[in-house]
C-alpha cells in the first residue's frame, strides 16, 4: 500500500479517536465484509481475530492462527476499503520480540493500527463461557512489551490499542485501573477495557476510578453488553465502539439456513428468495466496469 494512502487512513483513525462523537468500527472477516461495512457508513473496520481464526481457518480462537496469517487477512481486508483498519493481534503472537515484530509488520503493510491484549499465550477468547483457565501477563511485562513496540514504530500516526483483560479474568476494577495506567504510561494510544458484566457495573466502576479517563481514548467492544447504543457508550466515556463479530455470525447463520433448505429440498430454486442474486455480487465487485476497461484497451 502506498504510504500516502496509509497515512490518510491513520490520520482518519487519529481524528476519530479525538472526535466529539462515537467512532464506530465493525468487524470484518474477509474483503467482502470489509467493503460492505464501508457501504453502510461506518467509520472504521476491525479485523476480528475471532473471525480470521474461525472463518478463514475453521480453528478455535486460541492463538492457533499465526501473525503472518492474521497479517495476510488484514491486508486483504484493508485493500477492499478506504476506511482505516484496526487489526486484532491477540497477545502479539508470542513474547516481547514477537509483539515488536507484529507492530512493525502491520505498520509497514499500511494498516492503521493494531490491538494487543494482556492474555498469556495461548490466549482464551473473552467471549468463551465454558470452564477455561485464564491467566494474564504480569502488568510490568505487558507494559514493557508495549513500550518496546512503540519504540520500534516508524511513523507517528500508527495506532496501538492496549486491551485490558483484568475484568474478564476476574481480577477486579483496581487491577484493571492499574493495568490501564501502566499501558498508557508505556505509550499505548488507546485503552480497550472489556467485561462480561452485562449490567456495566464493572465497566462503570472502572470509568469512575480510572485516573486516565479523558486523557487517552477508551475503546468498548459491547458484544457482552449489547443493549447500549454507540451514543450511550460514548456518553459514558468511550470514544471508539467496536461491533466486533456480527457480520461473521450473520454469515454463519445465513449459510446454515441455506444449506439446511438445500439438504431437504435438493433444488437450487428453494433458496433463491433468500440469497443475493449473482448480478448483485457482480455489481458489488464492479464486474461491469472491469469488463469495460478490458474492452476499451486501457
């Protein structure tokens, strides 16, 4: 990607993180979902690590996808949209040097920013409700990794979001505040705070007590507290709201419904009223324009 296009996207993300309104990203799992997200007027695209693992590789979201696999998916998603792209990079795919390399590779590829969490390798997805051991990196070590990654950054505008998993891990509000302070001091450009508490009690406790509120943008992923609008979350103190995996989940449901009908009725016409037309797909990827260019001779 040309540096001017990348810088334009990064500038847009920086502006969105400072705007006096909610800055809304939606999760993409492939290039088409990225293109559709832009067409519906959202502000940014989130490369869902959950989506890349499950939709591209049919793997659980347990650090089984690699940095290069996530980067490849992110580049395809980024190329399909003019919106800035924030890539979910899990815990940076390893140790300190892995986190540094992750930032460098994503920055050089033209992505606007990455998000790195403090889950210990191998991670456990925050949404998983079954019994699973969850451990976090020591706060000092995660801060050291963030500091090293930011020191290796080659452009001033690339965004690093530090994701705090203390509430998810059951460590409480005080621990979450401590981690957010340490990551902000280490140079993170925004803090993502996550919780399974649908009442937002934990989140509001964090918002009330965290000393950095108003000084560094806060990011929310409201999958587990879905009844709040982006404006309501903004009014509570969140700048960026990420609707992280909804197109992916919609795609799975739609495919299951169509395949179920086909398995029973055994004819294509049975699902025609429920699926996109071939012409619509042609239109989305500008097939007519591509053919006209070929036939014009350039």
